[in-house]
C-alpha cells in the first residue's frame, strides 16, 4: 500500500469513527411555536413482576441444618431405610415400596434439590471385608432402583459401612435385621 492509499484509508477510518461515536448534538436556538404539542414517546419497557412484600423478620426462620432436615424427613416418613435378608442385597417387595416412596419425595418440589448418600450396612456376622462389600452391594441396589424410578443419579452417592455403624448392638436376630439396611441420608443441596 502506498502513502497516498494509507492517508485515504486513515481519513476513511476517522470519518467512520466520527459517524459511530456521533457528533455534538447542538439544540436549536429557536423556540417552537406555541400551538405545537409534543407527546412523550412510549417506551417498550418489559413488565417486571412486583416484588413480594418482605416477610416480617420475626417470622423468618433459618433453613434447617442437614441434621435437622434428616431428622424431619425420618420423623415425617418422607425418606426411610430399606432392609435386607441375611447375606442378601436383592430388594424385597417391602424395600421396593419404601424406595418408591423415597423416589416420590426426591422428585417433589421439597426434595428435588437435595443430594443423598445411601449408606450400606450389615449385621456383625461375617468378616469386615465381606461386610464392606455386602454393604456396598446393598447401597448400589437401592441406588439402581431409585434411578430406574427417575431420580437423577448425579444426586446420589454411596458408601458402605459394613458392620461398623450398627443401629442396634444386641446379638439377636431382631437386632441384626435392623442393621441389614441401606440408609438414606441428605448430605447436601444442589
């Protein structure tokens, strides 16, 4: 590009910049005639919702802690444990019914933003290693069924405690049955 072309290109760029940025807009010095009326232009303003009135501060309650939420869900029967036969991780009919109720809550307006950990538990019989694996199979079978009912797998975590966190500590069949479970615990919010 020669020097003359560069100056022309520079001049074109400067004119374009003046057009884009605009020139000084001087107001006319003459006054409008008295018989002319001007209407204010109507602006297209999107409708904004009216904010809800602020609640009285004395009525506002802090959200429950995770522990309080878990206690409330258990107390109200919205989420519950599922139980297994000795040395089994297949879901019994009663476990499927409980899981269906858990899934219903998890998909409700109250539960759809909660993250759950499903804990696998065993009774005291068997080795620690065996019970850890059995507990994992129990939590996995519960998660698989919940997911088949439409709950997002991304909201579910699993862990196995084997026999390490018993619900009941007596060495009786009734107590062992209470320990063979998959326990649903809220561990966070999305």
